[in-house]
């Protein structure tokens, strides 16, 4: 799909009252002097109401992935130990003090 053509169509339709249906959008575009390519783009739209021009463009360009109505996958089991092993959860004896990295690496 030509992104520039869809953007030009949006500019042409800027004054149209929204929400509006495809048939009304076609009439408005014809009245505004739309090219045959712009009218062909509008004819590709499903016959429904469009709340805004971005919604119309998304329908033509198909930027959103297809919607899946299936059940989402189950979460995986935990992968095991936290990052850093036991050091991740072991409190430092001197609270508020930063651990000496050289001493920790010797564990």
C-alpha cells in the first residue's frame, strides 16, 4: 500500500464530519474533486462507520497485526534461581552500605 496516497486521501477528507460511513466519505471525496485512485482507495473500505481519519488509514494500510481470538498461551514455569544466585536475596550485614564487589566475587 502506498503510504503517501493514503496520507493525501486523509488530507482530502479533513473537512468531512465524523463519524461517517464509507458511502458518505465517497460522496464527500467526489465533491472535493478526488482522483480516481483516491476513490478506489475509499471503495476498498468496509461499509461501516469510521470515527476518525486515522482509523480509516489503518484500515487501508493494515498497520495493526491481525486480531487473534484464541486463548493466550500459558505462562512458563520460573526459570530457576534469581540473577546472582543467593547473593540476590542475602542481605548485607551492614545495612545501607554498598557491598565490596571484590569480596562478593570470591563467594
